[in-house]
C-alpha cells in the first residue's frame, strides 16, 4: 500500500522502502516542519533524534513531532522501512484539542492499542472511499486519532539525553530564552562560549545557524499567536522583535507568506 494525498492544510503519506534502497543522507539531515507531523513506524529499526534527545525506534511506535522541533531519523538500511506520515496545521483543530496536543510526548509505543488500528484505517479508506469525499473522511479520521492520542493511555518510550554538555547548555539557554534573544552576543555572554564555537555546535548538531534557529522559533510562536486572533502588529514585540519590518522579513523567510490570520 502506497499513497501520497495532499490537501490544503494536511497531508497523508503511506510509503515503504526495501532494505538497501533507503537513502540515509535524506533522512539523517536535521530539519524542522512548520506543521505538526505524526509518523507511525510500521516496519524497520533506527533512532529518532529530536533536539537534545534520542529514542530507539521500532515497529508500532508513533512519533509526535511538534512545529519547530529540529529532528532527524537514523534508519537501519539493512531492514525494510515502512511508515505512515501525517502532517497538519494546528489551526484546523479546536483550541482545546490544540492545547492538549502540545502536552503530548515525542514518541509512544501503540502496539495493541486501538490508536494503532485507527491509523491503519487510512489504508482502508483510501481504497474504498470515493475521491470526492476522501478529504472529509481523512479530516475526521485525523481528529479521531488526535483525540485518542491526547486522551487514551499509551506507553511512552524512555528518552536518552545526548551527552554533550556544551550542546545541552546551549540548547537549554536558547529554548528557555528564545523570545528575549536579540543577537548572537546575547547567546555568547549567557553561555560563556565564543561565536565560532556556538556556530560550530549548531551547524554540527542542528544543521542551522544560531540566530536562524532563534528566529525560526520566534516566528513559529508568532504564528501561534496570530492563529489565536492576535493581530500581527501586536505580536512582533511579544516575540522579541524591536520593529515590525524585521519581524515581517523573518516571518516570510520562515513561512513563505505574510503574517496573517487564517481560519480553516
């Protein structure tokens, strides 16, 4: 079973690779999404890295990747790899469901849970539902899955903190002070590292520059505020920008469009 269905605000993809055909360089590159991503790991083995943590990856596990979370997969190329990927914008959810989703962990073992069956229902729907109604069916099925994810008991996978003291110190500072950081000098002074060292750590571990990471996170927070109905003209100072022009330029760089409210 393989399909790739894309709607305006959510995407569903079921795909697989036979062992020896996986391109590890594509999966191993650290990246982030502007949307939520659910990745159901049906077959294979590997390791999931998200920010400062890593998790062993085995079949029947569900990854919950939140907007702006830098991550990558290290997949074992000696076994088959099969997954279901669902991406969606948080603004299609009710405020209550969106708030509950923020509280979820990064990875769960859902083997034997009803949640696993509901994810597998996408394959059935894809085969039997007429094309003209499949968007509506997938939309409602996504909400069922998210309600189960935020309500039903699940087995959380223990995380392993990556043992790199400088990296952990740097990321803890960035994530705790993201909205107040205005320059690379702020970071250097707070963590006691040179700019060259900070940029080397960020490039090696996060595949991005320090201030690009900061501005990406700021813009994601700004987008959340805007989707809550706060005007962009009032959002930019809340996210640490001194002027609207700089905020506007960074927002377009991250999202590819102007900072406007949309209701879907």
